[in-house]
């Protein structure tokens, strides 16, 4: 087999899964204990270590005190395949601090991150050494993925601005429609009073004209409000689609040629 094994503490499962998604999105073979239900994965790791390119250990306040994580890190250190990843920890615990730690604090998988780039570079160098990747191959996929993420994030930002503008316009047009309705009610009341007062025909024509104008204004304001509501609905759908595209890209990766290794599978 090729690729890497990820060692982590159960308390850090969310971040571990994010790391796995990030590596698999680059075409890197990754396996962890979740791939082997009912199997002693530490025994399996020891059995498979000769075929692995690396052992990635996620060091956190949780994992630093974990015997299982230390045992797995020891196996990686002994075979010179250890990759230390830090999250909330200043450095790997002794004796694993012989290998530099790569900080991932603040990494979300949705933007470029220096620590993540160093993790990928380190994994790539181990995979090149193992013969499962060519020099620069995985970093090229990462560069293309980062470009796709930048474009997709820009789409999300544009959609958010459009949605905010549509919200504001819908609110303003709603207020205008309400004001037009109130003005129509007032004009109707005024005309009724003119009728009751038996005013001159000239005054009646003026009151009737005001009522007609108020009716026209209400019709136009109501139409403008309906148009604004439709625009807001479309902006909301566009924003939802943009966010979904970003989420999918984070999980699945940018469409690009994969390194030589195949998608991750549990060891046989």
C-alpha cells in the first residue's frame, strides 16, 4: 500500500476528519481507525508500516497525553516516517520533538494556510521517497485547488453582497408600499368627506384626482415590492448555490489530475 496513516485522539475527531478530507482532496491515500471497524488498527499499522509513506500525528492537548497516539508516533519516528501536525500545542512531546512540528492553528480548509502547505509538502516528500508520487505532483494539485477555492470564495462574497443589497431594497420597497397604501386610504377618506360636505365640483375633481394618483402610486409601489421580493428570493438561491459549491469543493477537492496513489481504502 502507499499513502499515510493519521493518528489522533478521539477528542479531536472533527479536525482529524478535516485533515483527511484535505489530503484525500489532493488524491493522497489516507487511512485511519475509522477505516477498520473491529480491527486492532495499531497491530495493522505495525504490519503495514513498511508500505506506508508516512505516519501523520495530530498533536493537541488531548493527544499529547494519549498512550495510543504515542505508540503510533513511536512507530513513525522509528521508521523515519513521522509527520508532526500541531493544533493548540506549542511543540510535539518528547521524544517526538526531534521532528519539526507543523502548526495548523486557524486552518479551515477553505483558504490558503502556510502550515497546511508545509504539511502537504512534507507528505509529498515522503510519498516521493516511497515512489508513490512524483516531485511537485501533489503541490501542483494543491495550487490548482487553492485557485479554485479563491474563485469559489469570490463567488460566495459576490452572492452575499447581492443578497444584502436585495434585502435592503426589499425592505425599502416594502416601506414604500405601506406608505402608498396609507396615502390611498387617506385620499379615499378625503373624497368621502368632500361628498358628505357637498363641496363644489371643482373641489370634488381635485379630490378625485388625488385619489386616482394615490391608487396609481399604490399599484406601482406594490409592483416594485413584488419585484424586489422576487429579486431577494433569487439572490437567496444564488447564495445558497455558491455556498454549496464551496462546501463541496472543500470536501471533494478541485477537479484535477490525481497523484499516482488511488483513493483511500482500508488496508487489506
